[in-house]
């Protein structure tokens, strides 16, 4: 694995902990609103070496709690388990951000106890994943990842980035029903700007009143909801 980017300090990415954020290159979905569009088409062989991550963690030992591995889609990298194991060996906690399309990788990571927390992006109701470039088998795989995380004991945060003209209240209700069980759920408002589909970059984000409406729908389903405007 080579890194496509590194945020040296974050209080947001692993709530309750101070972490750095390591970005991986390449993704197997094509979400039109993606704000990491520069990572989607990048070859996994591009970027800079992992030594930059290890050097940074060691230089911040005693200050950083751990590392969040995000993307792109980290589970596309065959050495992800080795990277997480090395972070754990060095005494740091690990968090993984994933789109859930590779449950077989999640199974391995959870079995080996290589992740302390998983953030799963539930982007749309599963029947609509084709709008993100997903095949039917990929949508089914996301459903398997959801079940795996709901049934397991690993700390999990479910997340949805809500996008005007793509999401409405019925979508949030359907997504919330997939994530029932008292879990943490983050509603992230869309950010205009550089997006994979340039037409999305001109859209305005949802107003606070709509975000609060989404919160109420999800809380009614028993979820612990955080809204990020």
C-alpha cells in the first residue's frame, strides 16, 4: 500500500480520540458527489510510501491515539491487514472507513481484531446503489457488511452524506431501518466544490431545518444521531 495523503491531526475522524488520517488511492464506486474525487481514479501504486505514516506516528507518540485509514476504499488494498497490524504492534488504535463492498475483508480484520472502530458509509437504500456505479453483487455485499457489523461487538459508526436531489426523507428512513440497533449514526451534509460529477459541485447543501428533520427520522428508529452541517 502507498498513501495518497496524510492528515497529521484530527479530532473528528475517530470521535473521542486524537488521530492522524491516512488516505488510500482508488475506489470501486463512482459516487457523483464524492469530494475526494482526486483519489477515485488514482492507481494504488501511486502516492508515497508507508514509511511517512510510521515516521509521523512515532514522532507524535504520546500525543496521537491512533490512525484512521480511509480513501478511496482501503479494502481494495491486499496488504490492508498488514498495515493495521503494524499500527497495532506499535501501540496505536486503528479505525477503518469503508464503503462495505468487500465484506470478506471486514471478516478477516474483525477476526484478527485489527480494527478498534469501523465507520461504514451507507450511501443510499441498497436498491439504489446502481446510481453509484455499483453492481447488484456489490449492493448485496454492502448488505452483508451491514449485517456483519450489526451482529458483531466492534465499535461501529454508520454514516450517510446527504445530497440535495439525491436524498429525501424516505431514503433516510430506509437507510435508518438498515442500521437499527442503537448504533451511532452520522448525517453529513453535502459539501459543494470539487466533485466527481462536476454538475454536483454547484448544488447547495441542505438547510439546517432539513438536517434536523433527518435527525428526527433516524432517532425515531432508535439510532444515536450526530448531524454534521
